[in-house]
C-alpha cells in the first residue's frame, strides 16, 4: 500500500503531465511530431503506482486529454480511405528514401509489393459475393377505375330548428304545473292520461317528471296507487330530500287498457293538443318518400326479382 506522500507525488506527476500536454497542444497535434508518445509512456509508468480511486480518476482525466490530442493528430494526417493524399505520400516517401539514404533497389521493390498487396486490392464483383442476381419482375398496380354512379341522393330530413317542440316545452311544463295546483292531489295516471293519444300521454309523463325533479311536485303511493301532488310546504320539501328515482314504463297495451277502463264521461286533466303544422309536414314528407322501386311493385308477386339482385344484373 502506498503512503499519503506517495499518493500526493503521483497526483503531482499526473497534473504536471496534463499541464504540459495542454501547453504543447498545438505542437503535439502536428503529424510530424512524435513527442506525444513520451507522455503516454510517462503516464503508463505512473499508472503502475496507482492503487486508490482518487489517483485513478486523475489518471483517467490525463488519458482523456492524451487521446484528444492523438485524435486531432490522426485527423490531420488525412489517412482515411477517402481522404488519402497520394501526392503527399509520394513526396514524403521521396524525401525519406532519397539517394542519400542507405536504401537498396531491392528494398524499394519489396516495399512496393507490400504496399500493393495491402493497400491496392481490387474489390470483388457483386455476383461473387451474393451469387447471380436474379431480377424480379415488379408487379404493376392496375389503376382502379371508379364507375360513375352519379350524385348521392340524401333523403330530406326535418331540421331540429323546424320543430317548435323545444320552444313549447317550458310553456307546457308551466301549464301542467298550474293544472296540478288547481286540481290538487290526484292519481298520477288519471292526471297524465290522454284518451285520444298514446304519444301525448307519454309527453305528459315527461312534463311531470320535470316538476318532480325540481321539487315542485312529488309522488306518494296509497293502496298501491301512485298519487301526484304539488309541494306547498317545507314538510313536502323535506320529503323530496329523501326521494328515490323510479323508472315509469308505459306500453301501448297498458294505455289501451286504461282508456277502456275509464268511463265515457272521463274528462282528461291535461287538454289534448292538436298536431302542429310542422309535425304534419314532416309526417307527410316521411310518407311520400320512395323506399321501393315502382317497377318492382308493378311485377306480379311470383315473378318479382329481389331488388338488390336485379340491380347487380343491370
């Protein structure tokens, strides 16, 4: 194990090497200068003395600086395959092995052969590596010809703005509320029943549901019969705090049974509403739309060909 003094001396030597490399950076990065090898040898000898992480980190930093200088030196050499300068190489070779040097002709011939064998190899042809190349026929994509089917005809629909039901809903809820205040507590289905129209009976249930939701009205069950009443006191409001949601189901058969059960003199609470002009217009448009081919309907039943199948044949 090294002593603290030895470790301090190692750190000092490494710092001196790094400072000297940085001071001579431009000179050491010159391709003609080989002094960087001496610094590498010095650092290698110091590395044998390192046995603690602190000195090892400093040695790694020294190695990084040295490798940066050598990288710049190699880039200046231009010895890459694409950046090799043949004229510069010949000039340097001529200066190094001129007639004044003790180089025989046989040595030059030997050098030339070694250079040719190592540096000027002919690349093999592609078939030699991959075998015979078979050209595959490319499939030509046929253009899809779109048939002219004409402009698409969209059935005319009634816009929501054309209906006045959305505007009439608040007024009808207000009317139902006034009728409930006037009549007081009464059976729920007797209040909403419309003997002339199943649809308007459903609408009346819909309007009363708004009153119940707002707390204006509430429903109680007496002898298994639901009664609707208007909320007039704080006591009724407290009942609404403990309310529960219920789904009301009314089918056409049920409505028909209720209509048959009431007497002919039954007077409905919520008056019957005549169908608006907009609704009549929408119904008329719906009924006049053609859903079948007139030619198909004119054929006898035994000779009728399915419409879709006949269109394909045409």
